[in-house]
């Protein structure tokens, strides 16, 4: 294919890191994981990093931590404000812990949560908000954080698509009480599979560490606030305090992550160079609605929504893209309200959902990669200019 949706960002350094782990003979979570957690947290200026096997698992143990914290834990029936567009595992852990979702529409231009609707989304049962920065573009995280603080809400920031982005000089993935990241193949850094939780809260960090590994106490220090150790070392070595999971990462993943983190600033810069060309070609063209940058985007991909006022034929566009060898897909997970799984959810909708449906029905995205895509973006523009003339 001429223009792929995703491309590898690995080089010789990642292959050498894998070989070092193989030579060590230690493959499950160990020194490499601990080092990557420390380096990743330091890069963000956050106290605690907890690596897991995916960004989805990062969301899962974060919701679990909020459900088991000592003071004001989330409880079944509590309400959580969420955007109408995101990936499925932004929502699934909330449902699995018995929470009611309050869906808020997105802005058509940014594709992020429309914060003008937050006051109407709030009820006496609202306990948390989950902001998502879509495809590298920072959500209005400053507004959301201030709103949450004013109303005593927990913030779980899903930053799985936006590693390396910034808002007002502050890195996304630092605005939440818990902040989650994904290291899947197509993401800003890739560890094969993998994810991370960042938090400044000691109790939440220890809850995440325990939930990551069976609800076990093994990874917790002696001064943990979660429990008091007994006198029997035989029992304490295999003591379980929470109904946890096994979502541990591998040493190979962490070793690769350490190398990828070193390259992240340059890779984001390359993505932003591609984004500048995309914006130059498509901005101001009334046939297309492209994502308006909020803050400093790390540009996961390029979104295009066919302007509904022009009665576009998206299937004709898709046929032309396929013929030109250009990969495309739904924007993130599309509007979640369109998915069959919603029948298993307790939810309601704040006001009307319009923009998320438009993005679902008339939108798509093409890939962005950390290398020069001038030829690919030029072909994309040529094809769309012709088919949408």
C-alpha cells in the first residue's frame, strides 16, 4: 500500500534492547519495567508510573483504584461524564464497575468533549469525568480540571492517543488524578503491547500496583497505606488484599519502551512537520472539516470530515482512496452510541448528540508517522480534490 495507516518506529536500538533481555534470561516483569516506569514518570514530572500490558488495562486498573480508594471511592450507580467519541476501553471499565455514563457531544472541529455542556452534564450523582484527547489533539483539559476541582470530581485522563502533546506548556497526561497511556504498534511510542498509569497520589499508585498483579501485596513497599503487614513472612509473601487482575507487562516491552522514550521528542517533531503540510493543503477548504489544533498536538493521525452541507458521498471517497492505495479507518472508535455493546450499559445523553454522529457518518482518518510523508499527503490531497470536485 502506498500510504499505510500505521508504520513501525523501531530501529536497531529496539532490536538490541530485545536481545539484551533475551540474554538476561528474565522475561517477566522485573528491572526493565521498574526502570521504564521511573524514566517515563520523570519525563512527565509525575511521582509514580505503573506499567501494564496495554492502555486498555491502564484504564481498567485506574477505574479499579478509584473504586477501592479509602476516601470517597466510586460506587455502583455513581455517574461519570464522558465524551461521545473515544475507544471502547475508555468506557468498558466504567460499565464493569457499575457506573452510569453521561455522554457529552464533541466539538466538530477539535473532536474533543464540548466543555460548554459540562454544567448541564452535572447532577448530584456525578462523581468523575473522563477527558480524552483525541488523536494527539489536547482536550480542554485546563477547563475540565478546573470544573472537576470546583465540584469535587475525580479526573481520569485518557491520554492513550496523545503522548507528547501539550496544553499551555503542560504535557497532556498530567491533568488527571490518574492518567493513562498506550504503547500499541501505531501509537507515539510502541512496545509491541503495553500501557502506563501516571499519578502523583501515593494511595492510587499502590492500588494500581496491587490491582495489576492479582491484588497481591508483593510489589508494595513496607510503608504502604493500603494495609498493615503481619508477623508471618510465610503468609505475607502471598497475601491478597484486592480482587485484582493479571495485567503485568513484559521485560522486553519495557526495554523497548526505554529506547522509544529517548526518540519521542524527535518523533513528535516529525509528526508535526507532516501535520503542517496536511494543514497547508486542507485548511480553509470548505469541502473538508479537519481537526483544529488545541494547544500543541502530537498528531496521531489526520482526520477528515466531509462537509455535510455539500451532500457528500463518502463511499465514493472511500473507493477512490482504496484505488490510490491509501489506508483509512473510522475516527478512533467512532461515536460510541452507535455500537451494539451499548445495550449492556447504564447511560444517558446530555442534550443532543450531533457532532459525534456527523464525525461517525462522514468522517475518517489517515495515518501519520514519524518520518517524511510529503509524497503520501500530496497524493491524498490530489485524490480528495478530484473525487470531491
